[in-house]
C-alpha cells in the first residue's frame, strides 16, 4: 500500500513657474526702455512662453499626486481590514462565521471512561501543541488565552514551537524530538518529566516555561485536552502513515509507528487516555499553509506533494485516527483559509495571525463549550 492517502476526495469539501517666460525681462534693462513699444513685445513673448508651458506639469503637482495616491492606498487597506471581514486588532466580541464546509465530528467520553470520576465543578482545559499556542502566549491575542476568554475555563498552555506530532525518522532525530506530541504525551501518561526538564534549557525559554506548567498540572482535574499542531509534520516531510497501523487501529495492545504522523498521534493519544480516561480529548486540525518546492518557491499545501501526500492527505489520516480513538475532530482546514485569502489570515506561510486565532478559538468554544457562547452567534 502506498504512503499516499486514499483521502484525496476530501480536497473538494475541499502612486507655477512661469519664471522661464519672464526671461524676456532682459529687454527692459536698457535706458531707452519705453513701455508702449516693449510692452507689446513682452506680452507677445509671455503669450508664446505661456503657450509652451501649458502642456507641462510642475514638480509640486507631481509630488502632490504621488502623495494622494499613497494616502488612497493606505485608506483602502484600512477599509479592507476594518470592513472587509478581517479585524486589525483583537476584538473579544468578534464572532466569526464558521465555514459550512467544516467536517466537524464531535464525540463524548464513554460512560466506562467516567466511572469513579468526580467532577470538581470547574472547567479546566489543557492546550497542547506547537506554534499555534506559543505565538503571543503571554498576550490576550494568544490562542490559549482567547480560548480561556471564550469558555471562562482555567486554561493551561503547554506549547513547544517548531515541534511536530511524530518523531523524526530513525537516526535523524535531535533534541527537539523529545518535545514532539508523541514524546510529551508519553511523559504525561507516565508522569515522568525528567527528560523534558533536562533538555528544555537547551531549547529556550518557551520550552522551560511549558515544562514548568506541565509539571504543575493536576491531571485528575483536567476536563478537556485541546490538541493543535500546525502543518509542520507535512513541511518537515514526516512519513504520513504505516499501512500496518491502519489495519490495527482497533487492535488492543498494538504498538503504533511513532515515526509517522498518524502513528505518532495515535500513540500519544492512547498514552494520555490510558492514564486519564476521564479527560475529553479534542483535536483542532491544522489550517491551510504554503510550503516550498524544490526551487524554494512557495506552493499551496493542498497541491504540493513531497512524496507522502499533500496537506489534505494528512488531514484525512488525522480524521481517520480520531474516529478510531473517540476523539473529537474540529475542522479548521476545510472551508477556512485558502490560497486566495491566506494573506489575510497567515502571518507568513503557516503561522496564524490574530484573526485566524479568533476563528479557531470561537470554533472550539462553540462546539465543546456551547453554553459559553450561547446568544453570541
């Protein structure tokens, strides 16, 4: 079976100077100057020079036109962002229109998973991911903080920028691999954060702070795990899936290939679920992104295939995995960011700007904590 996904069908859900005329004033400099004679000559000269300059535009006029053009362009951009559906600044009351093409699949914990669990009456969410959560993490425009605002819940942000869901291929891994989704999920499942702590200092402040947050969480009080990773697995050319994994999605005790996108996701979710079965696990899909081809030119992720499939193929396998794991699937891929509007929603080729984060936060709250946004639609 090829590493190309059989989910291609999802791509369809899928800028006065008349001084020159006064040069004839030299005719007036002689002592024999008489106005009655030379006035006619001067008037004729002024007429001729005025006529010759009538078709020219002076430098100040040109500069004025250029300035007005820039002003018009600037006002046009402001109008587009203010009234064209995109907000320039974060507006907590902004309600985006969720795409009707979104293939959301909302699931709930099984009764057996809730046996013996006592709800403490408060809502607690753990946001786990990469750059989607680490950007502006200490600002109100950070995605996790937007989710906290929308839901009213206590929200923990554990995010490791630049990471992927899966491990790098065998023999090609570096320290950052430890902080991939599957690596962090296994640490959560075991409760052993020693390897994360030992390597975080070499990775930067964001890593250290996230590990500190992680170690302080009482997972018995966590109600919802919100997972979101951008398309970095696709861009980093992580293998999409192992065919044997697909055949064993429902096989108890089967060990999944953690060096593939699909296998790493399944293995990580299973590790957390087995340790804390009461936690409702929700995945927000990655959004549309651009990726470089062999010449470095940026291409749409839903068209460029590095050999493992397009971005849409990764989306399809993620959907398949969540179904098998009873994990809610919030679709931020289909019908949201596209090639035609990507400049309005992406800071660069992949990272979400404030408006895109507002969409994601509201989408999550609407489907998982609908009571928190009731009456705001």
